């Protein structure tokens, strides 16, 4: 593995006039934004604490134009950040000041829905929810359903290996994408995968979740699934967070695979209640939301089993929803939890660690202790069935030093996840945000392997340069996270 | 008896020496599936004794095992807790190992209903072609930190690393199973299958010699109802085991080469595959047609052909992709095995 570590994100020189000429020629008349006023909307993604103004935003309409833009950038060594819906929570779509943003938003055609083969062929800028909407006419749906599904795109989902409420049973993006067409940074188109998602080497598996580092996806064929005959959702209220977390572990241990299994703690419930007007029984400290589906017979049996377990785990109130309207109401609180929590404080910071499900009770208890120690409130609303935590740290960025403390608490939470055999990111990706966590999760040799794989696809590091994989040099203390001795965890990160 | 740590160190040392000398190694589990793929060459690196369960917490539905562990041992260990591997894995005659299963990357008839082996992989430890021990993924269901190198191992025929340990997702064992057999043509079989998918607890569906075999698994009460709805004769679970292990008589006999055609499930049954599996998406075809012809036929159906076994051990397993993509495969291979010492030539004549 030959890889000479570079310093973090060296800036490229300013591109020459020829670059701009070629770029203008390659794109439609309205396809290149350069005015500061037009660039504002592209300065950040869902992780708004990081902002950077790119040199320009390219808005191609066709895959040929995408290829042309990449070839021009490659020729002039201009870094590129692909962008779908811009909802990434890890700074994945954060621009570079020395590069351009390549927006795939206008490649938003559903090329085909094939009900016979239960697949859909999509351009990358198709919104996640639009796929299920289009498939509904055939009784089909696209399973991965991130909470951001109104706004996020298939290209972004592939880059982040997005998950959602229904992933416990139906899998993540990686389990539902069969094939992609993708440009490497040299503007060469590659076809990966096939009708059964196989290939001579499974580069498709490498590309899904690669955070846009390996190529720009311009077409995806995804698996659709038949809508289940019967669906029942259940809301179980508990008098303590510990009981609720215990109930989740018990459901998993009993061998039930619910379509969804989510948990919300008191802070999240209060926020959601205020936001949606949904009422939770008085005295509720945490709720578990579960959904079972399948054929009529299986669904009824699973439901009875699930209900019995939740009761035995001391759920003091159980509410069920059978019609789609009832289910919509029951899920409303969960679906709006992020914006709802957003009203509790000027800012929140969303974490994304994953742990073995048997460790839920202990890890949540330790998070509560950390929250008290730091004096920063933490709301929990997350994919409990997958063990994917989303502690939301509430803070006020205007208070001097508070963001640094938030990041420190975040680092401690991730360390907690790793100590329990988990990972620093379940679905939001590493981006610019969890680079130091990568140093704790991987050895220098593993990081070198990642960089070498990156170089196999993108030798000049044009795509999402500086993201997702820290240079081994950055991980000064191998195996340790940079949060000791009062050091700011993200201090090495460029700030614009 | 050396400890497991020593065994790993030994593998690293062996690979490192081979790397320095540039001499190829043949990675061997139990050797039960050596006849699949291209001709193995090189000094054997036997992993059969590197076996056993590293971690298994039944409440978590995840198991971590050493690569030399026989598939049957894993199944027995998890069955004791009412669990089963999420992906059904083919095995040869003899104690086929999990490491070999990952290398071949095949999944049995359950795939459309319970996912593939690739879907069930959560993490792995591998020794690269330079002798480095690396760990990717983990033991949790969701993990997007770092590239998904563990999944990349599936189906690579051991050409990207010596698999040492793998973590797999488990599923609850079905309470009850049943097999129904219906005599019908493929078009009828296919439309009936479409009607049942998502409504009945299917765990397998294959079609050969004018009969559709449907396997059901799940809650006892649901199985009873499903069997009634499907009708037909009572079939045998052995049909599906034989298909899983590619020893079903209908698959055909040598000297024909055995191919998998991976196609959109609704594609016409042409060429007339010997056995249709995965509800139509996988067709086994025993034929003496030249490889080029088979690849062209598969491409015409919108799919791909994979050569499993045959007398000529020089044919590549897959058709060559576009040259630029082939070069990309080559660069990825070079990252993990720069001197092409791991299972050289097993998957492709190029490396
Ligand atoms: C309120 C909220 C809730 C969320 N809930 C979930 C959730 O439940 N589950 C979950 O997994 N995530 C969730 N997310 C995170 C985010 O929505 C996902 O990561 C999503 O997949 C990003 O898609 P996007 O189109 O917005 O991509 P962007 O944010 O535009 O980009 C994300 C990354 O993908 C790359 N990229 C984009 N398009 C392409 C392409 N065509 N080819 C190559 N690379 C590309 C970008 O360069 C970037 O690195 C949530 C976000 C928000 C704001």
C-alpha cells in the first residue's frame, strides 16, 4: 500500500480562465452559479456549524454534462463536492473554498419503474420519498426511509448508506441498491452491480456508504418491495428510560423483527408533543414505537407477541394504530422529533453512534450521567431496534466556548459507543465531523488502506477531499480520541 | 496446539514471506469447493484449524466466527438458541468452512426472502496480501465508518485478503417449514409467485422439470394457511438443500460447465435453464456452449453470467467488464494484494 500522507486538505491554486470557459461551455446557460448571492444556499448542509463558500456551483441536467464537468475539473485539478439534497448531518456536502459544488438536483428523473421485476431506475437527484410515491401505483415501495426523505436524494442516500425507521427489517441502502452507473473523478463512467447486485469484485458494496469519495453516481437501479398486506403500529409508554430501553432489548432477544422499533425519551416526547399537539400519557418518561407488518396471519401473531413482551416489560399504556391515518398520527411525533427538539434550544448537535442492542440500558444511563456532568441537556430519539443512537445535545452557539464543550461531550459519547463494541457512525457518515473518531475506531494501517482505496478510484483526491478518512498524520495518538486534556476535538479542522 | 493469536501471527508471517518472494498462496478452508472457479495454484495456506466461535451473544442475533469454522458447526451452535444464519450457505462434500463461503459469495434459495450472504456480513478481519492484519466493519447492524471492505470480500474468491474472522447477522429460526410442489409452466409459476410474494411467508421458490417448488417458513399457524392457499403436492425440504449445495440432479452433469445466469426475474426462460431459482433471478444452466456465447445470452436478458465449474479451468468466472472498469478492479486488487499472491488466477486470469 503506497500512500504518502498529505497534510490535511491542502488548498488548490485558483483555477485559470480556461477552466471557467470550458465549464460554461459544458453546462446549460443557467447551469453555473458564481455570484456570491447565488452561492449562499450551498454553503453548508444539514450540519450548519460548518460553512464554506465554493468557487461556483455547477447544475448539470444530464449525465453527459456531469462527465464533462468532472473531466474539466480533473484537467485543472479543481476539487469537487457532489451535492444531492444537502441534508447530510456530517458535513458530507460541505463545499471547499478552492473547489466547486456539483449539484445533482436537476438529474431528478425517475427513468423507469419496472413492476414485473420490482425495480426502479433512477437519476441521482430523485428525492427518496418520490420513489415510493411513484411505486405506490403498483403496490410497491422503496424500503430505506430516512426521516429526511422529503428532501434527501437517492445519490446522497447511496453516498451515506442511509437508513431509516424501517431498516431493521428491510435493510439499509446497501441492501436495496442493485446497480449503479458512476463517474470516477477522471470522468470515466463505470457500471457496477447487476440484477442481483453481484459483480466480479463487489465494488458496489464499496461505493455505497463511501461518502462521495469514490465517484459521482449518475444512475441507480434499486429494489422495490411489495407493500405488506397488514401493518400495525404500537406506542408503548414507560415510567423510566431504563424500562423502555430494556423493552427494546427484550423484543430483539425474543426474535421478533419489527419493521420499525424506535425510542424517544422524555425531552424528545415533550418537544414532539409541543410541536405536533400529540398527547402522551401523563407520567411518561419514555416511549417505544414499534411497527409489525406482513401477511395478515403473521402480522396478527407478531403483534400479539410484541404486545405481550412490552406489557411484561412494564409498559403502562399501549396505543395501537391500524389504519394508515392512525399510523400517520402515531408516527407524527417521531417523524417531527428533530425539528421539534430544535425548538427547545437555539442549536442542537446530533450524534449517530451505534451499539449492540443489549447495551442500550447501560449506555443511555451513562449518557445521562455525562449530560449532567457537562451541564448540557441531551434528548434521545433514535432507531433503537438497530442500536443506532441519536443523542441530540442542546446548546447555544452564541455562548463562548459552548460549541467546544458540546463537541467534547459528543466525543465522550462516541467513545462510550466504541467501548461497548459499537461504531462512531450508524448512518450519518463521518464527513468532516467525525474524523477524530475514525482515529479511535481504526488503526493507522486501516486508515492507510482506506486512503489507498480512495486513490484507486480518485488518485488526485478531487472528490470530497479531506473528508471521511483522516490522514494517519492527523491521528497523532493512535487509538485515542483527541478529547483529552481540554483539547478541542475538532481543532485541526479547517474553519472557514 | 498453538493459541489463536499465534495462528494469526503465523498467517501474517506466511503471507509476508510470500509477498517478499512474490510466490502465490492458495487459501484453503476444508478444500471441499476447490473445483469451483479457475484452477487453484500456489502453496496451500490451510485455515481449517483456525476455527471456533469468537463471540456469540444470542440476545443480539450476531455471531463472530473464525474463518476455518465449518458452516455446519455454526448452524448447530445457533440452532441451539432457535437461531439460524440469515443467509443460507452452499457447502460441498466435507466440512465446508465459513471462510470459503464468503470467498465464493454464493447464497442459497432463501436469498430473495432473507437476503444474501453479502447482506448478512457486519464485519471482518482479514490479512492482506502484504501480511497485514486489518479489521473492517464491526458487530453492530449499522456502521458507516470507513469503506465497507468486509462486504468487498464476498465473492472475491479470496483474491483480496485472507479472511480470518467474520461477524454475521442471524435470524430467528422459523417455527415450522413446509414445501409445496405444483406442476405448471414457468409463466404460470412466475405469476403465481408474484401474487404470493409479500403475502405468504416464502423462504424459497425454484422451478425445474415442469414443477414449481415453494418453501414456506414461519409461524406454525401462518404456514398452515399458506399451504392451503398454494395447494399442490407436498414436497421435500431436501430439494432445497440439494439446490443450495448445487447437487440437485436436475442441475446437469459433466462435461457440461455449470453457469449461473443472474437476470431480471421476469426475463424470458431462454436459454432453457436447467433450474430456475430465486423466483426467476438466478438460473442455473449446464451447457457446453463457449463462454462468449453464454455471456452474450445473459447480456441479452439484461443480466450477467457467472461460471461456477466445468472441465476447462482456464475460463474466467465473470465476463470482462469495460476496459476502464477492468482497470479499476485491477487497482482495487493492487491495494489489497499488490503482488497478486492470494489465490492467484482463481477468479480471473489477470490476477
Ligand atoms: C432532519 C434530518 C433527518 C435525517 N434522518 C436521517 C435518517 O433517518 N437516516 C439517515 O440515514 N440519514 C438521515 N439524515 C441524514 C441525511 O438526510 C442523509 O445522509 C441523506 O442520505 C443525505 O442525502 P442528500 O441527498 O441530502 O445528500 P447531501 O447532503 O447532498 O450529500 C451527502 C453526501 O453524499 C454525496 N453525494 C450526494 N450526491 C451524490 C452522488 N450522486 N454521487 C456521489 N456522491 C453524492 C455528497 O458529496 C455528500 O458527501 C437526516 C438528515 C436530516 C436533516
